[in-house]
C-alpha cells in the first residue's frame, strides 16, 4: 500500500499543523510512537489500518528496532478500558500518539496537552472541539477530518433517483454526533429543489454497552 493510499484509508482532509520538533526524525535517536485504537485487536479493519500505518512509517524512513518503537493499545470499544489505556499511554511519554476515532481523542486530550496527537477517523474535529480551526488547529492535536457535509444532499438526490415518487422523507441521526446537524442542514437546502418535504428530524439512541468483550483490551509493543 502506497503512502497516499494510507492517507486515504486513515483520514480525509488534512488539518495543517506542523508536528512539534520532538516528534521530528533525528538520526541516532530511538523514537517512541503511541497508537491508540478503539477497536479489538482481532478487528480486521483495525489490523488493516495498523498495517498501512506501519508501512507508511517504513517508507518514511522509520524502522522498528532501528529508530522507532511502537506502543499499540486496543480498547475494543469499551470506554473504561479506553481510559485505562490512555492513562498508560500518557505515562509512557511517547514522542507522538496516533489516535483513531473521537472516542480515543477526547480522553487523550483530557489527559495531556503536551504530547503531540495525530487523529484519524474523526468526522469534524472543529465541531468536536479537538482543534480551533482547520487552518490553525492550535494546542497539541492535528490530523484528518472526514467531513464533507455537501455529500449529505447527494443522499437525497440518490433517494429520488431510486424512488422518484417519494415526496416526504424522515431524517434520523444521533444528537451527540457533531456532524449530524450540519448534514441535516445540507439535506434541508436540497429538499425544496427536489420537491421533497422533510419531517422533523428524529434522534437515534444507542443501547448502552453490554459487558466488555474478553478481548476488548490489549497492548502490543514493536521494538
């Protein structure tokens, strides 16, 4: 997998923020890189992302055991496990941490404002409060945002193509999703053009997590 494929896999529009000098490559010094995943260690998507990340590092000149040590932690979607993994990761004081998903970034930013954080799989980092803006993120976090709210209007267009007779549409989204309202707004703008009436937005509720999986938490070190 090429580096551009890796970037496509892990993120969307890059947030322009230069990494702190301590996270830049320097010959002769072993760098410690943290990776926090909100997936189980046997999750296929998580393994694919990790493999792409490690290959991207290698292509950029970072070799495990020569100039890089990788600390990997998996939370398996369990919030309590994630808090423990975040505490452990911050205590290791890595040079930079790769954080996958908002569920990782939020507790991580609460735990440290000095260790550089690069996030991926975050829909809207500005709306989530992780960065001040895409042009000037500020703080210790930067990364990739996948939000393009204009595509939400395309969903309505596709629906009309599939079912031209549709005249009334309900929109369902979770109120805690920071991208939910902007997406609904984009759909609202498109609806009159397609002669579609939108019902009041409905909010989905997610069931509380059941007991954590036996493999919800795992740690791994590549050195």
